[in-house]
C-alpha cells in the first residue's frame, strides 16, 4: 500500500511542473520543446499510475507474504518467542550465540552440506550422460524422455513410499536382487553409514530428469555446422563429444551445478519422510532441525535464528553464482 | 512469431535432431549407446513397475518373505478398492487440484501484470522495484516457515485452504521470465492501439496476452507442478484431514496403513496418476515449458 502513496504524490505533478522537471534523469520531454511539455506531463502521471497500478496486486502479496515474514522473522530471532507464548521479550543475539554453540545445529548443517556434495555430482553427471545418449538421435525419443523425466512429476511423498518399500531390509526388492547375485544384504535406511547414500539414490531417481531436460535443450542448440566440420576432419563420436559438445555446454553446466547446489541445500522432504532424520540423527538436515526446534520444541525465536544462519549460507552461494555467471556473460 | 522466440532456449522437435545427424547405420557404437540408454530407462522404470505389481497383490503376498513379480495367489485390485472406500485419496486429489489451480491462476495474473509494467511502462521507481524483485529470488522458502506460520496463526488462516494458497503465489523468477518475453514483443504492435487511445489494460489483455500464450503456458506448467507437489508448507500449515493436499495426506497414510504394503503402493500410484496422465497427453508442452522456465531458477 505504501507503494500506491508514491503514485498518488506523482499524480499532483501537473500542478508542480517545475518540481517535476528537477529530476535530472527525466529531462527528455522538456528538451524536445515547450509545446510538448503540457502534453507530456499528464502522460508521465498516467505512466506512474499505470505502472504502480499494474504492479499493485503482485506487490500486495509480495509485501504481505514475503517481505513481512522475512523481516518479522528477523525480529523473532531476537526474542525468546515460543509457541507456548512464554517469553516474548527481546533477548538480543542470544539465540544466535546459542545456535553457534549448538552441536546439533552444526551436525544438521553438516548433514545438509554432505548431502549437497554427494548428491550434486551424480545429479549433474547422470543427467549429462542421459542427455548425451538421447541426443545421438536414438529412435523413440518420447520413450527416453518419458522414462527419465517422469519421476520429476511425483510428489516427494510418493517417491518416499516407493523407495522405503524397495529399501525394506527383509521384503524389499533391492536386497532381494542383491541376494540373488550373491551380495550381502544392506540395512539401507537403518544403517547410519548408508542411510544418506540411500537418500541420494532416491533423490537421483526423482530429480535427475529436470537436469537432463536442461542439458538436452542446451545440446540441441549447439549449431550442427560444428559437428559437420569435425566429422569432415575425421573426428569420431567420442572426440566430438569431448571437444565440441562439452565445451559448448560449459555455461549450461555452470548454471545446472549452481541451481543443483541451491536445490540440494534445501533438502528436507525425502529425509523427513524416509528416515525422519535418523538413524541417530545421521541424515537430519538443517531444515528439519529448524522445523523441529520450532514445532516440536516450540522455540520459535531460536528456530528463526537458525533459519537466518541457513539463509546466510544460501545467500553466500547465490552471491557466488551471481559473480560466476556475470563474469561468464561479460 | 511469438512461438518462434520461445523455442530459442527450449527444445526443438526430434526432427531437428535427425536433420543434424543424418541417419546412420546401426554400428557397434550406436548399439552400445542404445544399450546404455535402455539399461538406464529400465532402472528408471523399475520403481514404477514394482509399485504397480505390489499394489495389485493381496496384502499377504505383498508381505511374503519371498519376493515375487508374479504373486502366488494371483493379481487383485483389493488394495485399490480399500483405498477408494476410505475416500481420502479422491478428497485429497480434489484439494490438491483446486489449491494448485488457484495458485497457478493467481500467480499468472499478478506476475503477468507486474511483468508488463516492468517491460513497457516508464514509471518512477521502476528500477528499484525490479532490483527488489530480482533480489528476492534467492529467498529460500524454508527460511520463511517459522514467521509465516506465526503470521497465519495471527490471521486465523491456519487449517484453511488460504494458508496453503496465499504464500505460494509469489514467484519472482517467473516475473522475470515473463518480463523477458514481453521485452521481445515488437512495440509497433501496441503503438497503433496507443494512437487510438486504448487504455494500458486493453493493450495488455487484447494485444500482449494473446501473443504470450506459449510463455504463459510454460509458467503455468512450472507453477502448477511445483504447487501440486509442494510438501513442506502445506504440511506445516494444515492438520485438518479434510483439507490436506495429496502429498501431505500420503504422509499420514504411511503411519495409518503401517505395514499394508499393497495399500501403501496403491495410494502412492493413485496420487501419482493425475500428473503422469497429463504428462502423457501434453508431453511436448510440458518438456518445453520446464526447459524454458527451468534455468530461471526455482
């Protein structure tokens, strides 16, 4: 609503032409000649009104459901606010100090980073391999796209139900297959050393199709002449892939890696649904820790503080992304 | 013309692929490519296949210690019948459908309006507005759950569909995608209408929007899939069984049905079915849409 106020003040502009023109960046109309000036003023007013008018519905939602909670969260993080309503008073940075000394916070943050590292590599590499295979011009294009991309359309809960069932230690398909080829059974979701990898496998199956599509789109935009010239020079398929396709894809790869890192850092759904963070907290990501301190532990203020520590991490990665992509495009 | 501009970052049809690489004989190399692609496809389809087989088993066969693709006592639709009799899945599907549709409609309307202003109208404060919207792309939704929950409690919206819908309609990245598309529409098309004294709103609805159908569809697809599958926020903001969305409802099934594996899988498949069906019918549009909007970020 405050945004509308600015447009209203601009509406009074016609009665104050001098003041209006004092804005240096807006000299254009007055420079072109006096006769136009009387016309251009109402036009400018109309533009201001229209501009903020068109922006108003989005702005209303934006301010109420994004900006306000973001700012209010900062305030909450400085209080002892709890769901039981106990302590509403400001306690300064005490929540942040406590969080930084909280071993559980660091452990969950470590789990999130660990997941991000070990999931990003296969999620990018397998997507690249899939796209390269399909891009060779295999028959039945729709079949490959359907198989690789379809899981991306599933809700996390569906994926978790599928994989919890396949990971079942006694009755599960995976252990049964392992036993058939003479390998030992694995306690997939119940072994602290394996559980995170089990989550990564499920995540790979679920979301690799998205990266696959981005790679495929980029590959199909590589000009055909590049390949024609190379094959005239006698370069084989492998050679063409490594000396034409891969270099041409570098900007896409950078974008996919960065988007994947940002997506992986937000890991929560699959873990919460498949292991609930266990066994022994070995898979609990930081978003789940935020959720638990807020809604199970009722400590909203403390939970908000951890949210902003997590936010700081995301901002750092995003700023990195901004500079990397800007340097590339410059 | 508008469709042409859209295909720039998106997928071209399969025909282009064939043009580029003239049809080759089935060499050893191509056979190997086909084999690897097929192995990956099989691996990627197995979870669907195994869930389907399990869902059509009796509970006894599903929980049998001997894993079988063909159950000893034959296939049965009992699990599906039980799930339907419970009535939750149809209800949750409806809840997901109307909340996702509302989110998509509101997102499209408010994003297209502000994107048009940013693209075409020269108003004071535009640069600031643009910067703020772009900067907000980096805000991760999990950061907002605590204050947003508190806010929803204050607004008495917890356990209503409003709590699910309203916070999900802000997609700054999509505003940017739309703005970039509007930027490419030639201004001359609008100038005649401006001369005739048409209002901005008329120009927007009668000239710009019809030309923007492909990008509007792409944004709608992206937003709808996201809303349909969103778990964290609906999970936090709703408890009441009658307004749960599918992803959240399924989470409660897991504990309710416990070790009834056939019913678990039947529920999961029923939940997956709507989007998979839509995908089968609109494969090209969906793939194009995701590829167009995908790199803009989530």
